[in-house]
C-alpha cells in the first residue's frame, strides 16, 4: 500500500500551504491522479482521512479526478486513449507511442479559509 506514503507527502505540501497562507480550515482538496500511478481512489481517501485527523484538513472533502492514459503516435501523430495498456496506435498500428497523460499525481486546488478572513479562497 504505497498510498499512505503518497498521502503523507501530500500532507507535507498541505502543511506548508497552511503555514504560508495562515489557513485555518480546508474545505476541499482536489487531486489529479493519472491511471498509470496505480493509485486506488478508495485507499487514497481512507489514508487521507487518517492523516487529516487533527489538521486544518480534518473535515475537508477530497475530490479525486482520474486522468486517463493518452498516447501520441510517433509515426502518424494520432493522439488516442490507451486502453488495457495497449500502446499500439489504432490508426497505423505503430508502436512508437509516447505517453502524454496518465502519470499525473498532484494537488490541483484547495479551498480554504485563512485566519482573520470570512470568505473561502481557492488556491492552486
């Protein structure tokens, strides 16, 4: 279960942002997670809930957007969705395919209330 290590690293980033922006509470955190990362959304969510306890993110909603694997054929230039790890171009059947998405793993945004403020702010 490598999800706990990943979420722990995400909390290092979150905690830096909490200090940097004087965040009191976080209401939502949006993650982009590529299919090739082999992250299980339910496990990510469970790990997040455990590590969020007692932090500014304790009651935050975790939104996970899965990014599909997309390939780009080096032979004919076709961009296509890679299904079942079949890295063969559907147009020319070439196998010179580059991955252009599906490896992402990052915090896209956070919605938070900073100390001394009434309104929520969204930060990337």
